[in-house]
């Protein structure tokens, strides 16, 4: 199947993002100050994961109160999650993996969506459904940059957002790969800093990262 038209839009969004922080928000009251701290540090594209009870309300609050943030929903596991992300007004969705049902729902939805892949077979399933922009997860644990380069051989046109095991020490190396659009990770917003309300520290980390990391 040819690539879905909205995949080009997703590729542009990811390319401009450079780094997408993966946010696991435990308390709704953390959502807006966290998003504001990230945006103040130059990190506008955010992935709010559906991993906590507060996630949906947190995403809704950020979308309503932090207009400069580009909010996506992560940890999309099924079609219902995808529908929930679209209803929230998310700009994109990301999954850690894929199922036939999720790929079909993603292809039928108008929400830009990146399914997760870790193997050539999974990537072939994603391509068959029209997805040539994918999440490579868990990136380091699934073989790291060597595995990504191996996948680039038979699939040179695929573009990737690797996530999992990526941090300050290796983000630049991943971004240097020609098939990488951006990287995802949680190192810009450590759980301890979120719990402590260390918003200035998060802003400083983001500012430093965005100045040091070159766009893919």
C-alpha cells in the first residue's frame, strides 16, 4: 500500500521536534506547569503517555492551557485509545507496537499515527497498512543503531522515531542516522523533578539539549 498522505505531515512534525519528551504524568496538577517548562526550554512537541489514571485529564489540560505545545498521545494500544486521542484533540498518536486491529484503525483515522515496530516483519506489516513513519521501540534493547541500520537496507524510505534507552549521552548519535526524524525519551523530564516541581531545572535541561542537538 502507498503511504498515507498524513504520514508526510507526521514526518514534518517529527523532524521539527528533534526531541519528543515521553511524559508519564502521575498528577493532573503537574501537567500544565510541566508543559510550560518544556515549551520554555524550546521543546514544544510532547508525547503524553496513557500509562496513568491522570493521563487523559493531563493531556486535556495541556491542550487547553498551553497553546504553544504540540500534544500527541502515546502508549496507544488499541483502536479505543486511538479514538480517545483524536477526541482529545491530539495532533498525533504513537504506539509502542502494532496489531492488525490497530493498524486498520490507524489507516481509517485522520489522526497522524506512528505505529511501533522492533523487527523487519513488524515493519512490513506497518508498510502494508500505509505507514512509512514509525516508532522504533525499544530502540537500544532491540539492537540499537546497528539494528536500525540493518533495517534501513531493505527499507530505505522508512523514517523512524526511536525511543527506549535514549538519553543525553546517545541522542546525538541516533539523530545522525539518515532514517531518523527525531528521538523520544524521558531524560528531559525526570520523574523526580516532576514530583518535586523542579520546573526551572526541566527548562534548563531542555534548553541545553535543544542547543546541543542538531535537527535530524
